[in-house]
C-alpha cells in the first residue's frame, strides 16, 4: 500500500462542491488528470490562497483513506 507525498504533486487547484465544501484537485507527477479530494468549507478556509497548505491537506486526506 503506497502513501502519497506532497513532493509528488505537480500542481493543485480547487473546485466548488455542491455540498458546500471544496474539491482539491492535485495532479501528481506523471499523471494528466487530477484526483478529487473533498474537504469541508472550514478545512478549506484554513488553507485558502496557499498552494503549499492545500497540497498538505490533500495528502493528509488521501493518506487517511488508505
């Protein structure tokens, strides 16, 4: 079972979710498509406008689910 690392993320963005939160959209090195990572509105507010913190949150969420 592999674990995700922040250093593996080439870029990250966000999409508004119909649930009121956000989907972080990290694109891992070697991939062409993003992975959708749902975060709550309050979680997103803590990392908003900071790509490095967004990457850390995405990795944390992905590793929690493994």
